[in-house]
C-alpha cells in the first residue's frame, strides 16, 4: 500500500496527516504537518481497535489519536472500494458472456460506472502450429463501434439504472490501454472472458486473458464461458504460506468481500503431507493475525496439484468465486498451459479473481 493523506478533527482543529504504512501489517506511521518532529505510530489490533505504539511529539490526547486511527480506517476503505469497472470485449461469445456477468455483478457491488472497451489490437492472433504467422483481422472502426453499442444495449437490460455504461474503442495495445484507462477512469476491477468454444476463440481469447493475468495492474476477474451469474455468497481465497504478512493484499480483498457481503473461506493447499515445519507454523500464525477479525473459515488440504486442489475445494463448498494472488501460485500459468487441458476444464464454471500482492 502506498502512502496517503487523511483529514481528521481534534477538539479545536481540523488537521491533515500524511500516513505511511509500515512493513508490519496494520501499523502506520503518521506525520502531522507542522505539528511534530517525530511521527506517531498507530497499530490496528485484530479486534479493530487502535493502539498508540508511539505518541510522537504532539499534544494530542489518546482519544484524538484513536480518532486519527478511525480516519485512517475510513480512508483505506475509500481507497479500495470498487466504484468503477472495466470490461474488455472482442465480440466473441466468451467475452460477451463475461460482459453480461459483469453487469449482473455490478448490481451486487453497487457500481457507479461500467466501461466497455474493445481494442482493435486485441485481435492479434499469436503464432500456433496451425497458424505459424501472426495475423490480424481487418476490422473497420465503425463496425467495431456498432458491435460495442449492441452489447451495451444488452447490458442495459441487466444493469441497475443507477449504473452508467460507457463504451470505448481504439487501436491501442490491450494491456497499455487497460492500464491507461484504469488510471483515467479510476477503475477498481477489470473483467474479461477466458476461452470460447471454437479453436479460434481458444487461441485468441485465452491469449488475451493470460496476458491480462500476467500484466494487468488492477484486480482482474476472469469469467469462464457460458457461466450464469449467481449472487456471490461464498468466496474461496487461495493463499500459500510464504511471506504472508508481506504479500497478502488484505485491504483490497477485505473491502471486496465486505462489498459483496460474502462468507470467506481461506484455503491453503500443501503438496507435502509433512506439516511440522517451524516456518509453516509461523506463517499460519501470521495468516490468523491478518484474517481473524473477518471470522473466516480456515482450511488446510493436501494435493499434489495445487490448481486441482483449489478448484475441487471450491466445488465441494459450492463457492461462487475463487480469489488468489497469481505471483504466489503461478495459478494461471498452470491452467492455461497448452499441455494441461484437463485443468482448464476444471475451471469452466468458476470465476477467478486475481489480486496483485501488496
């Protein structure tokens, strides 16, 4: 998490504070402009209360400093709240289905704006044994715009009247365009389809999805083809036990889960049945310190194939969504690998949400 600023009120003054998250999760260094030579250190406890770790050189009371902690809490929720989403489309059945899923999900999240984006460059097809030379479908901009308008009209029958749909079409490279629009439109979530039925869609849509999974800077929701949206009531958060405190995007995940009002199932899949490892116990302790306040269910299972274990668990507990951090598991590299088609079939009905590590 990057540093940010907050405003809070004391008994007599309105103050601005510069907040710098410390390496330790839940701890924040606070600099009050013009008020002190040493910063305040505040720590949020598991129960949500704020502890004054260091007072700094100021005249603020304990009550005022804890009020500062409350202001920090509200600002974090504001930073990670998803208000606008971006949906990519290439007009394939898979991407249109993903757009419909996004529209339905936006109702549950209470989204303000949905941006529907098509990149002409997204039609580049990578080399394969069947098509050794990359080529590009020749598409006229007006034709593209008309197709995008048609999808927008379909989404308007699904989406809340309070949500605005805007359409964008250009020839920019997909990844660069998504990143640029993310900043410009304050996008909190990108949604894309995975693969379609035809060989062409498997090559094209799958390639774009994997590129986004690897490079997209924002949370990315991957929607399998033909899935029908169901209100999200149970979420599986798949995480490993390596550098838990440093790599878990806890604020982003918490804010998303809260917005949905869903139950959280935290899952670790171990490929080794031997659990008596001091580092593992240490990381399990850190995991509980991060999440106990949310009252999740913790599950620890064994499976030689991590991706298989995650998906089978989600099916068993009838979850509507899987969340993971791709840097941790290399999850999509295994699922999209051309030689592991069986793994791909496991995910045909489970949306997968990727968060970047903190």
